[in-house]
C-alpha cells in the first residue's frame, strides 16, 4: 500500500514517518512545503500544495491507496487575522475537502483524518468523560473548523464511497514536543518552584507513539471505516501528578507549592490568562471504550514510558 502523509514535517507527521519506515510494510510518500535537508531513505517526497480550496494535489495522490492527513492550521499564539474562524475554515475545512475530493478522483481507498478533542469541547465535569459519539461542543475557531471538516468528510464518504476514519487526540506529547509542555520541562529541569502542587483535576493526554500506533491501525482495520475514534494513554493525571512524574523522568525534584486552585484561577483571570488556567486547573477526560472495542486497540506505551522518552530527548538536546 502506498500512503500519502500530509503535514509530514510537523510533530505528528515526523512520528508517522518514523513508524512507517520502521515497519517497512507500506510505501511512504511525504507531502512537504519544503524539501527536507536530510532526506530519509525509503521515503518518496513531493511538494505539498498550500491548504486552500484551489490546491492541486493530483501529483501527490498519483497511485496512492491511503492518506493520513495531519496538515492543518493549528493554534496561533498571536492571532493577527481579522476573522480567525474564516482562516481556520479556509485551511482545515476547504483545504481538507479539496484534498479529499481529489483523493476520490485519484482512486484513493482510505482517508485517515487527524482531528482534535476540541471537537468534543474544552473541558469535562468531574467523572464525565467525553465519548466519540458525543454531540460536538466545539467553541474556538480551531475546534469548530475541525468539526466542520469531519462532517464534510463523512458526507463525502457516504456519497463517494471513500473510507474516512477520524481520530481525535487530546494534548500530544513526546520527543520534540513544543509549546506549553516544553515550557513545563524547562521549569522543572531548572528547579523553578511552581504553584501547582494542589491542583486536583483529571486530564487525558496521548503520547506521540500511542497516537501514531492508532493511526497505523486505522490505515487498514476493516472496522475503522466511517467511524470517529478518541485516543489517549488510558491513564488520566492531575496537573500536579503530571509535573511530579515528569520531574522524576527528568531526574529532578518537583518543587510544587500547594497554592489553592481557586486562587490560581482568580489570578489567571485577572491577568487575562483564562484559557491557560483552564488547561492547568480544568479537567478533560476521554473514554475510549469504542476505540478499544471496535479496533481491539490498547496503547502500547504507558505514561511513564512515554514521559521517560520525552525527557531523555529533551535532556539530550539540552546537552548539545
């Protein structure tokens, strides 16, 4: 099977590349905006069009059997667009549908779409985990655009017979992770005291290797077509516990101060950081029973194994 991977140079895309090359089962074509500095043996590279409604994917899709679509407009830290939702729709809805329609025309059989748990919503109440078939409660432009892309893809699948599989991950971590997770590792490695020792929430995360494993399963599993799946590591952690276990992986003591959660939330709101407070203090739990039962899948790596691999990579990069 020849697989076209979009977003190949991104965090998830690099993980998919490594896994498919290691397996040696499928032929891999990677669509990238820029040619790789060091091309990998066994990978066929092609120029990736921009994610827009006018993009021409015909060359990238030639002789392709399946697509793993990782490319997307993701969270923009300092959004400059006058209408952010329109920009997210242009890339994540119109661009994705352009690719999918051309995939149908090219005879592609399966289309694995990396969506987001934000389609379900931003947080869960205690003891109430999201399930794959919940009614969407997407609230931000990114989540809304992913929900609309899912709906359009499933409509196309019903019309044209394309085997669409949708995977919604929560926060993804692993070697090379950036953003807030990288900031946490920096704080912990430097021994910075953090006021997060008393946070009693529960959050589902997913290690990059676990997500990639599920995406590979979704390439061929007969029970995956036409379905939405949630994915996580199978162990929910409080922010406090995550920091303690990440500190242990880094070989550093966790200097966590037991500041009351309510005080952290009030200060964050005063500073205009409500969303950051929500991520640190709020809960977001995932029930992936459907993924386990329909696909017979369980995460191959534990949280501690994945944290150890993430920390080792960070420390290696730090020593260079």
